[in-house]
C-alpha cells in the first residue's frame, strides 16, 4: 500500500518539499509576550487533563483560547493577534471561570451560530451556551444536560442522521472516592442523545467503560455513519481494551466484537489523533500511550472489518522515549494532533509529552514531538529544530492558525507549569483554510469531509469533534498545498451528498456554504 | 471459595473501621493474618500497576516480602527459627526490645516499609493507596494499644524492614533500567537465537538479560538447577527441532475451546495481570484463607512460596540467556508459515526454558509439601479479567496445565515446558529444605 502511495505521489505535481527531508518550520515561543499567563494546577485528581480549546467566541474570524485550570479557575483569552503578527491575547471575563475543569471542546450545540463549549470537570460537567461577544452562560438545566458527578476525561460529539441536536459521548475515569482500591473502579461513560423537541435525553451508560482519556466519533469505514472510538487507560481497567462502538441512529450503542474483526489492544490510551494519511477515504489513528505509541491503519485484506495493524515502528512514530535532552527513560504521551505545519501537503504530527506525576521509570524531562511527514509516509522528528521541544509536563494542546497567516501555531497546556505559546514563522508552502457551513442544524458539518485536490492527489479531512487529550478546536480547517497555487475543493456533507469540485486560489480563507460557490473571507479590524 | 483480592482483604477493614461511624478505637483491631492479607492484596494490585513489574521482578518482591513476614513472626515466637544463615547473604536481624509487642503492628510496620521501598516507583495512584493503607490500617491496629507497646512494635517492624531492604539491595535485581530492556544489550547472532518478535520499539531488546546472575535465596546460585541444552537447532524437516516447531504450529490449528481457555487462563501477562508469580501467590492466599490459617502458618507458606518463586526466575533466566533460543513465531514464520501468529502475545525474551513452567513447577512442589499432594482447589485468580474459574485436583495438576498452556498459546516448544517443570522441581528442593520451625 505504501509503495502504491509512493507511485501516486511521484506522479503528482511536485510539491515544494517533496523530497525525503521536509523543510522544518521555525516556531518562535511568544509565551512571555502573548498575554497568556495560566497554569493547569492540582494533584492526584488532576494528574490527567489539562486541555485547551481554540474557537472564535465573538465572530471576528480569529480563534480565541480557552484553557482548563484544574484546581485553578479556567480562563478565556481573546485573540488580539494581527494577521501575520505576534500572538497576543487578553483575558476576557466570560462566565467560563469554573474550577475543576479538566478540558473542553467547542461545539455549536443548539446550532444558533454561536459556539458553545462543553466543559469536562471533576464533578459536574457543564455545557456553556455561547451568548456572543465571548460571554457564556450555564445551559445544563435549559438543555436537560445531566452533568453527572464523575471525573470526566474525554469527549466526542456527532450529529446522528436526522437529528437536530448533537449526540455527545463523555468519557469518565476512575471513582475518585475510592482510596484503597481505585484499580478496576472505572465509572460509566455516558452517551447524551437528543431528546424529542430539543435538548438532551437522560444519558445512556456505555457499559463496559474502561477509563478513557480520549474518544472520537469517526467514520472509520466510510459507511456514512460514524462509530465511537474510545482509547482507554489500562492502568485502571480490569478486563478492558480499546473500544469501537456502533452508534446507529435509534439503536442502543453496541461494541464491535472480535467476531466482527475487532482486535484487542491494551495500552495506556491517552489521546487519539486521526487523519487520512493515505488519502484512501479511511482515517488512520495515532494513539498516545506510555513508552510505545501506536499508528493504526486498516490491515491489508481487512475487507470491511475493523482490523487494524500498528505501523508506528515502520513510520517512525513510536516516540517511545525522549529524542533529546539526555533523559532516556520511556516517554508519556498525551495530546496528539495531525496538522500540516510546513504546508508541504503532508500532515505532520505533534505529540505533547510529560510525566504523569513523579513516575521515576519514565522520563521527567520529556520533550514534545513534532514529526514532519515525508512523502513516503514516514516521519522525521524536528521538535528541537523547530523550537517546540518543551521539557515542561505537557498535557493538552491546540494547533491552529491563530494569526491568520496560513501557518498553524501551537499552544500547549502544562501541568503545574505555565501554558506555552509558539508562533509558526515558517517557511511553508501554499495553503488553504476552509470552513464548511450549512443551514439548519449542525452548521459546521460535523461528520462530513473536506477534500482538496491538487493534480492527481486528493487530501481528505474528516470533520470531527473529539479526540486529542481533552482539547478541541472549531473553526478553519487547514490544508497545505506545497507548490500548488490553486486547488479544487469540495465538501462531502454529513448526509452523504457531495458538493461540486470548485477551484480556489491558494493562500486564502474560504467559507464553503452548501450549494454555493466558495466565498473568500478576509479579516477586517473589528 | 473466591479469588484473593485486595478489595476482599480490605473489605472488612474499610467497612468496619474506615467507612462507618464507629470510631477506630471502638472497633476490634485487625489480627495479624488480616494485616498480612491487606498488604499482600496491595502487593498484588501494585504488581499489576507498577511499570517495572515484569514476572522476575514480581518474584523478587514476593521473596523479600515473605522473608519480612517470616522474620517478623519468628522473632516473636520460641518455636520458630530465623532464616538468617540459611538464605544467601541474610545476616542476623535486629533484636526485639524487652517488653510486650503487638504482632499485628510489627507486621504492619515491617511490611509497610518493605512494600514502600520495593514499590518506590509505583505511580501516583499506587502511592495514594500505599499511604491510605499505611495510615489507616496502622491507626486501626494502634488504637487499642498502650503507647509504649505501639512504639516498641513499630520500631522493631521498621528495623526489621530496614534489615531486609539492605539485604535486598545487593542481590543484583534492585535496579531496573529502561523498564528491563537494556538498550546496550547485543543480540546473539545466528539463526538459532532470539530476535524481537513484535513492533514495539522498547522491546527490540530482550527482558532482563542479566537476571540469571542475581543472588539466589535458598539455592546456591542461578546455575544450581542448570538444564541440558534444548534440542539442537536445525532447519531440517526431519530434525527434532523442526518436529517441535511443527507441533506448536499444528496444535495451533486444531485448538479446542478448552485449550484456548487454558492458554488465556494462564497467560498472566505483565502489566495486565498479577503475572505468573502473582497468580501462584493468589492461589496460596486463597488456600490459607480457606483453612483459617494462623499467623505462623501464613508466614511459613508465604516465605517458602516467595523464595521458591524468586529462585525459579533466577534459575530459569540463567537458562534463557545461556541458550538464547528463538521463539516459535520466529521459526515458524521463517520456515513453515510466514503468516502464522500465536494466540498469545509472545513474551519479549528467549524461549528456553519456559518461565511459567519453571516457576509453576517450583510453586507446585513447595505448596504440595505444605498442603499435601491431593489438595484440590478452585483457582479464580484470572476472574478479575473476566475469565471463568478452573478446578484442579492438586497443585501439580495446575502446574502441568500452566506449562502446557504455553504450547496451546503458541509461545513455547514442548521441551521448554517439560524441562521447565523439572527445573522447578529441582529448585523447590532447596526451599523445602529450609528450617522454619524448631520441630
């Protein structure tokens, strides 16, 4: 399959860096001048978590930042960055300043065009309704959302076919009240489905539950109906494994079984990153863990079964120990995210690393990874050269174009240490930032796909909410184009209809509204 | 009968002493056997959840914990003997102060300190559980005691623990580097020898290649029960070696449901279970619980089983790295069927002899000496992982099944199993010769 991919790539128009050595972008750390001064704090109950969310809370087109605080209050930072300029933010009172927050995902729950935010917490989770102008109010009661009283550590959302409200899966960790024997005390994950007439019905327990630290609704087989992938922390479950759930409209959720081809995998699952790396219409999944990480692709001959094989060693992304800094003990991975940071047309991989908490068998100085993808599907470590090999105890992160220059920037939340901000200074190839939009429910086309074609090559991104490590993004979807000065783009909408291919010039922002031609968006000073 | 779990062990404690409104000083203090049960329950949980705890490391910890229990017990009784002078390198321990001691608190202080030291590297949840048991079990024991008795008992337990920990520090197994997979280990060249069997980067080197040189407990040295070489490596279809590999392959093609269940039941994977030595310790704790054993009986069983498990892994590992034999999956993929995979994950270290077989034979031989040749029991240890319990007519019946499970699982040839069980029997003879009582 890799050989076939390589032939396709060789036949494609030459990208700017389509040799074996991707160009390494420079990330300038701008934490000190960014206006962000924030820590995710806390001890045992906050050893996991520490998420970030990037989304536009006031409609100015720039992605603002929400950072979980653990025992400290969470904070919202408004993005004040000028296009192409330094990353600058200002703290904004918003109604989101709750404590006990582990992470957050943006999601326009009520499809009113204003982004809402689901806060994962130790205690009751909170759905915060966006009111505009970066203000939020608690909506659990109005929307009949049962926040529970768990230790929540994962979220995924989708719109089931025909639904006007989303389905939200919440992953819950161990019973935090169990002092003597917390192992085996994984509490139920919940599936919040829409109620008749709006809002949410009483949650369904996703039993068995195995202490997930990441979840993702994903159409793994191109069936048009996403399934729920759950990455579980084997430290705490008994008899558990990674999971894939059927979530069919109108049906109770049901686990994929061994008889259906699901293969048991038991890891310290901490984060999921997905991307269709081969461009074949099926996502590949990178799973963070302790020591070896996993890169799963459907096995040859899977024949419709969820039969995955691990390609991490072959692709060079096991990232099982620090690559720099002198600490050779095994690594601990958390948030992972694919994004084309050098715009060469190949998705790259960022992994946040950090010791759980004084675990002496694992690296204490564990640098984050930035792995640039080569055209042959292998990856090259560049975090030190790029300047993002932080040795802080990292957890959640977002990779987003915060200053609208076409280069994904990086924000990382650290446990009991300052969050860090890096501006991507390039160089990079051409690019596109795209945002699908449709009328009615599910404005942002969650569950759909964007396709970008340059020559014979098509890049595909699934539009998901979830994954990573308690960190989510909403807004522009980024594509690197290499040397291409234009590209054909289309959206595969969640209902299965395919938009028309439409050509757009590179290096711009485009709203892709269903049934309409692409609309170029430019930033204007508010 | 039920599988020994820490939840079971601490159940009475947490319910009666910790979670109820009954003040600790008004509740009955835990008896010594209860203290042992709670701490062994914690040990078996920490084994599953502490990163370096592969089977050899587990066996070592069970060895030292057993010695701590025995020495704490024997030091308070005239009818028991110390193992100082009988075990390699163990000098005479501290002497008790004059005056009354509380045996439960002596045990608690000794086991608490030994466990804290041997599991120094467990994660934050393990540390939290350690602290909870240390503090709350200690408070429950101490509540009815006179302060001087409590001070004296705690002081002796802690001194004994320091003695055991200092002894342990020099055995060669105290430091585990890179989770037991040393980066600088050179693989033995040649087609007969072990090569990595999975795509895990950490496991491209084998586990604990120097473990066979560790100081043993009761047997003189790692080579004391040295095995003959395995069948000579050959790729000739008429050779014994090829025949053995073909047996593994053909058995894998005709596995019955019961054989699959047996393979899974004894799989005992590191970091996903109590591991093979923890499995046998769980069996022994169930047997002690079932017979209502007293403290001395607990001490005798736990120290002998702990010692023999530790010696078994040292002896077995000596053989593994002396012969450094390739695993069935390597040979079968190379010469018989490139697409074959065993139903169990192949452990990341050489094949001969089978570790589970050596230590199961050793455990069975010791437990048979302690409980009798016809001691029937139901083993529920892997029910934690959702498996059905299995009934055995004797400890040796269980050991034989544990051995053959590795053939069903596709990870061992027959010679490694049969000779491993024999090796275990040999190693156990040294443990069975120890004198723990004066009669």
